[in-house]
C-alpha cells in the first residue's frame, strides 16, 4: 500500500468515524499509517486493509479512544495457521508532546477475529504471551511478535 493511496483514503474518510482520519492533517502521521499498513501487508499479502474497522453509530462512538490508531486486515477466507479470518490491529500512540506532532508507539494490540468475535490476542505488555481460546500455531506467534517489533521501529520515541 502506497502513501498516495493512504492519503486519498484518509481524505475520503475525513468525516467518517475512524481514528486514522482524525490525524490526517499530519503528514508524518499519514506516512506512519501507510508504513504500518504496508508492513503488515508484507507479511500477509493476501489480506485486504480496512482503515475503518468500526461502525459509525452512537454506541461505537461512546467507546472511541483518540489515542489509538485502528485498522483491520481481512483474509480471503479462513486462516488455519492464524485461527481467524481477520486481524484487528490497534496501535496506542503518544499524544502531541511539546508541540512535536510526531507520535510514538506506546503499545500494540493484535486480535484474531471471526464473525463470532475475538479468538485470541497479542498485547505488547508484560512478556507478550498469547491469550485466547483458539491460539494460532507457534510459527505465527513468532511472526506476529516480529511485526510488533517492526511497528515500534516505525514510531520511535
């Protein structure tokens, strides 16, 4: 996914309810968003990116978190090694410290999702241990942890 595509998508979503569109005025942020999406797609090329993973309704708006950047990646079908159909990626970002407009990453939460809900999660707190009822195979955990490490390098403090 290229930066130009992300910019067009962000302009289209400006009035939509999505954390990514709230930060579209900042070029550095838009570039980090494009890099994040491209990074995950490099590991899962068959997945399609959705920058608006949440519905735009009053109940959903009530739970919005301005400090997160949320996007999802949908597989063309069931992924048996990941035990899910989609990945929900939530990046918890710092605020605007000292007027620097450059966000940095505080943490990552990746959830394996199906139509029935969450099957597993990986959070970059503690020892990054997997939790959930239907865990992916160990090779996929290693891959997801590598993605998280690379995401931290995109948003240095």
